[in-house]
């Protein structure tokens, strides 16, 4: 017990020490909040784990196994005819007799071991973890006094947010929480408007069981909803002091921008973020927040830019983050597990390297089952990826982009893979990524080099390079040609990707 407490205190101290010089005070304006700098642990960590886990994990399904499984909370009421057979097979009933509220008892976390999760995340080289405190569905994964629809009073009968936070911080990792309630009024209405009415089946469920209106509602962005939205975040912050505030996409801002309630909601965001950062800095905590959306929630430069499976084809001038999925869905999708549809270890490593080379962080999402277990095939991929990360972490942690992010050779061999929906990456026959740290540029090759290869991006630096080595600093044969830097790799070892080091004088 004493050792556990000591480790936790050391973890909090490490994060707090990063914030000793953070004495700025921020006003609730976008201009002021744009001056919030990334937390040092986030800026240097590069690699985090995202977790989508809630009552929606019980179903593990989306119509025709396409898309995000967590979106079933809306679609099951929007297109009920598509889900009737699934509900009858799995539950023996369907809405309004058996609705989303009735899934909660099946969300048990009975086999959940937060310490095992935390050890896994540390083992694979992740530096921070972000859990969904509340998704669009309105169910709170923490010990809330503001709603009875929470994981302590129902379902797991545990403080999921609190228990995971203790375990993660005991392993020395930073801990953030994602908060998606900004989209709650649209979840059970299907409308991104300031004023909405519930789906007919939701209205019928409420008629039969009035208490469930507290879960499904409110359905409009009323003053009461806005106050509750902010109060829930304040409760989360007071109880758990998250190192990262993760906010989801707010389509209301561009779907219904002129409604007075939309403007009130936007103002609430400014105050909420400013209060969060200011309070953390006063307490010596180094925190950060995101700016997510197909159309960003806030002006570019306020927080780190994000969108689902975000891609960049250039070195982005602003720090950004890619919340990427293991398959297609964020929440647990049974079809992805049984058909082994997760990204391969090589694809995961390539994704991490690609993002970091372009000034981003990879926030790799996992979707646990409702009982609290992580699919075994998902774990195997994470461990394989982690083996590479632990061996080559120097080219990831604490790095910066170089003058170019990489170069390609040969034809495109993979593009628009239907398995990855619209989020596939374009892959060439030969690819290299460049990441820098101090006087070293790391060259990451995604293919085994059976013969000398030339890097054109180094052509102009013939008189500036001191040496070229393997990752372990053993020397490499190299020379300059008219085309660029030619490297000869005489070792046959290759695992997922290989790293070479180019030292500048």
C-alpha cells in the first residue's frame, strides 16, 4: 500500500514539476486561450491511448457492421426497423419495451482490472490515457452527484473514471478525460439545432418510465442544459483533476449558429476552458485541451486541432492530435473482433511515425467489451506495436518535425481500402519519414532495405553530415551521389519499421 501511494505521489509530482513556470492567467476569449501552450508531458509524449467505453459497448453493433458502434444510441431510434432483428436476437425485445436505458444492467465491468489496463498502456509505450467520462448518451462513468444515471449507482456499480485514474497515475502516465455532453441534445433527437423534440420511440419510453427523461434529455440547449453541462465538467475536474480536457465535435456551432442559445453555449465554452486551465496552473498542474471537429469547434490555434482519424499531408504548423481507431469503430464492435479487422502492428507503427513526423500526436483508440476486457486480438497488436515503440522510442518522444516529413518512391500500392472506410492512408512501394531531435534526424523506413537506397531530401547537406548510424549508434555505410544520400544497410534485421540516424555537425 505504501509503495502504491508513493508511486502515485511521484507521478503527480512529475506532472506538476512540468508546470512550475506556468503562471499565465487566461481570459475567456479565443484570443487569450490561443496563448495556452501544450502541456510538456503531452508535447513530448506523442503517443496516448483513447478509450470509448459505456452502455453502448453492450451491443457492440452498428447496422450492417458499418461505422461507429457507439452511434447505435442514435440510430436505433432514428431507424428502428434496421435494428429490430438484432434486438430480438440479443435481448428478446426492442424499443419502446426495451430501450437504451435497459442496456445499462448489462454494462457490468465484471471482469475489469484497471491495474492491468494501466500496465498494458505503459508497457506499449503510451504516455497518457484518455477515458470517455461521458459520451453523447448521457451516462456518466464517474461518481456524480448531478445525475443518478452514473456507473456507481447503475451498471458497473464502480467509479470507472476514478479507479482507472488511480491505476494510470500509479504507472506514471498522464490522465485525461473526454466529455461529449455538448452533443447530448442531438443524440436522441437527430437534430443539430438549439431546440429539438425527441424521437417518437424516446417519447414513448419516457411516457412509460418518466425517470428515464433524466438520461435521454434534455433535448434542447436551454439555459438549464448549459448550466448542467458546465457543472458536470466542474464536478469531473474537482474530483479527478484531469490532465487533459477532451471535448467532442459541436455541430451546433455551424448547423444553428445564429440562435441565441448557440451563442450562449459558445460563451460557456470560453469560460469553462479558461477556468480549467487557470485553476490547474494555480495548483501547479500542466494541462491541455483539444479543438475537435470536421469544422473545428474553436479558431485554429486554440488547443490542439483534431478530427476523427485526422490526416495531414504536410507538416502542420499547429500542434495537432489524431484520435485514430484500431479498426473503424471507436466503441467495441463484435464484428471487428471475430473477423480480426483491426489494423496490423505494421500499420499502427506507420500511423504513429507518420503523425509524429507531421507535428502531431497519436491518440490510439481502443473499444473494450462491456465486461471490462480488451479483445485479445487487439491486445496482441498493441503489444507488437509496443515492442517497436520501446526499442525505438528515441525517434518518437521529445522530437520535432524536420524540414520535410519524408519522401516516397515507386507506385502507390494501397489506397482507399474499404476496411478502413474513408480513413485509409496512401501507401507507396517505398516510404521514409523524418523526425528530428537536437542534431539528429531519424530516418524511418517502412520496408526492408535489401540494397542501397537514396534519400533525396539530404542532397544539399553533404558538407553538414557528421555520420550515419543504426539506432544503436553502430556505424552505417553511406556516401553522397548526385541524387542524394545513399545508405547501405548490411544488417538483415527488420521489424515493422527500421530507424537510421543521420548526425549533423
